[in-house]
């Protein structure tokens, strides 16, 4: 093996440093420095219950100037910082695991402007996806990023994780929709790249670099997002299918018929049952198909019933289908309630492995995954679902004993790597995937990423537990 990049010693925790707490209070006001353990719960643990840590304090700055002063203060005190938005991440990336100061964006909620001509929205990092979408819709436009956690997930969070979500197939990922960004660097300097231009080739793509950096390069404080024309009339089909190949063939046939694909999601029999039990819903299909695919379509062809014609034309392969027109979300419930249903049904915090493979390998990947898991981890219940037409599958593993977590993660991620896939499709690396990062990137690539970080944050004050290659234990090459 080539040597992994060196790490600076992790920045220290500020727990029990009253001088720092006083200084932070002077910046943001005493009401916005939270140290009372009873009020810290929502900040130190993630929603799945898998990641939990401690914090010296949660600081809630009111604007970029306060974020800058807070970071400069923590920097001078040698105190590490974890930036946090809605804390809806699934890889432990926004949870303070070692006493770091949490810098919450919860007060950065101003929506500054929608430019209906240039089709942009500028807003604070703490604005939720739902609030930004509502604002965009008032101007007849859409943010284009949507995810089940829309009411809590923030713009700063979706930028920092480069979220994909339910509409990525149509509108692209967050990075591709980010035109400008304002972020505070580890030492308190404010980086502003803020031009509402679609064409602007002056140097490196720094907004693109901050997107997906998981808060290791800067604390995103404001974002300038591209808006798009929303779909007109839509229709949704939920189809029972015998295999994943038919799901992809159905999506292609719909495109061929002139329909615009707004979303394409895969579910399994087990996942559908779990949601049905949890929400007490009737089974939407008359057949008990091994897979179900949910497709939302738009475009003029919707009015010509192209969806029904395509389904009818594939009746040999499509085992049964339910169709819904308009904005109702009855069929979507089956997909959107997966995360919650898995969480409720699992006896231990679910292990969530968000992965992708080339489209041509999804079927083979899933075909090997099930038997491999039942052979090596017989008590574990896997539920796979996700944005399959982007190659993205959410492998959720229920009833994993804590002692099995590492081995089962290793098993799945190695299988992904063997199929030429990615160990993280859209959720990021966080703590969950960190030990396996070398399965996803080769050594020079890791070294370049580390050099970029070192240039911006030499002491690793920002999210020191992440992108910390020394913690990469599993280096692939099997
Ligand atoms: C989704 O697509 C989210 O609903 C969450 O990415 C996936 O719970 C999960 O594993
Ligand atoms: Zn997803």
C-alpha cells in the first residue's frame, strides 16, 4: 500500500472551558449558547439513534458576521467545531462525537431574494428545503431538490452533503444547482463566491468543492440556488415487476413515449409490507411481486394517457400497476415512509448503506446481496429501496447486533466495490463510511483532498472526526 496522507492531531474538545463559553455568549448572546444537558439531546444524537456524542456547547449565531466571530473564537481557543443544520443526515456527519462545539445554522433563516428572471433563490443556510420550495413556488418555480426530510433538512445541509433526493433524475444533485455560496472558513474568514451566472469560468469551482465537503472546509452560511420550471400535470404509477431489469426497461419505455421522468424509485416486497404494516395501508397491488417500481411522469404526453399505454404494452412483464393522476401522494407514501418504517420495525438502530452501482450492474449486485447476507448474517433483515434509475440503492439492514455492524458494512461495501460502484451515493461519508473510504478513492485522490483541507484548515478544527484518513481501516484490494 501507498502511505495514507498524514493527519494533524485532532483539535481538542472545549468541554468545561468556561472562558470559551463566556466569549461565545458575548458574540451571540447568552440565550443562544446552549449548555443545559436537557436541551442538548436533539443536537448530540442523530435521528436513527446510531450516532450519539457530546458537545461543549451549541451556538446559534444570527448571521454570517456572528458565525465568523464564533469560528475565530473557537479557532483561537483551539476548540473543534461541528456545523449542524437540520441534523437529518444518516451517516453521523453532523453529530458532535467528541465534545466539539456545535455551530447550528438554525437562525440563518432569511430568504433574501428570488430573482424570477434569472431564476435564482438566495437564502440563509438554515432555511429548510420545504420553506425554500414554498417560496420558489410562489414565483411559479421549483428548487428542484426534494427529499423526505424536507421539513427539517436545510439548504446548508443539502449543500454540505450534496444531497440527491427524490428528484435528482430530473433536476440534478445539489452541487449542479448551486450557483454561489458564502461560507466561513475555520479561522473565521468569509469566503464569498456569489455571482448569479450560469456561465462563469474564472478559476476553480469553489462552490462545487464546498458541496459535499460535509462541513470540513467551511461553514456554509448562505446559498445561491438555481430554480427551475416545475412539472405541469403529473401522473404516478406503482408497478409490480419480476426483476430490476424490467424496472429500467419500463423507465426507458416511458421516456421513449415522450414522457418526462420526474422520479423513478425501486422498492421490494419486504419494504412494501413493512410500510403497509406501519401505516396500516392496504396493499396497493393485487399481486405479490418481488419488486415494485414507482415512476412519476410529466409532459404533454401525460394528457394523451401515454403512461397507461406504455403499461398496457408491457403487460407481459408488468405484473400489476396502480396509477394516480395529479398532486395526490397516496402511492408516494409507500416509498416515502420506508425510512420511518424500517426505523420502527428494527430491533436495533438500522445500518444504512447508501450505495450506487453502474446501471448495468444493479441487478447483479442485488442478486448477490440477498443470498450473501442470509448466508453470513442470518438474523439480519435487509430492505433495499431507492433512486434506482440513478443507480442508487439504499441498503437498510435491520436487527444488526452492534458487534456485527462493522463486518456487515464491510461485506456490503466490498460487494459494491466489486461491481464498480460507490460506497456513498448521496448521503456522504460521515462517520459511517469513513473506515471504508479507501474502497472509494485511490491514494493520490485522498492525498489531494487532504491537501485541500490542510490549506484551508491546517489544524483540522472543522468536523475533525470526518475525512480523517487515519481512521480508514479497510483499504480494499481483496
Ligand atoms: C431516501 O431516499 C433517503 O428516502 C433516506 O435518502 C434513505 O433511509 C434511507 O436509507
Ligand atoms: Zn435517498
